[in-house]
């Protein structure tokens, strides 16, 4: 997950967002928080994984759980 350069107050957004969600993100298997540059968190999936399309879909749905916190953090800035 990235906060691109057009994100309002990018570095403040990342700091506040990670304060709010780093615990949840770290509890997800394979995820790590970054908090540097524009990177918030990441997970690497091997390309030779069976049902890769389904796994990518599942990971995108997991990231959707962060939607409310993204909106709340943007509202606070």
C-alpha cells in the first residue's frame, strides 16, 4: 500500500495512518509496515502460487478493511 505524492500531506498521512493501523497490519501474516517514502505496508506473494488470482483477490479484500481508516486519517489532515 502506497500514499502517492499527490496524497495530501503525504508524510503526515503515513505517520497518522500507521499510528491507527500498524497493529492490525502487523497481525496479518506476511505483511510488514514500512512508513518510509511513500510506502505504508507490503506483502510479497510468490508468482508460482496455486490459484494466484484468488490469492490476489483475497489480499485486495484484506486491504479494503483499511478503507475507513484511510478516510478518517484524510479527514483529520
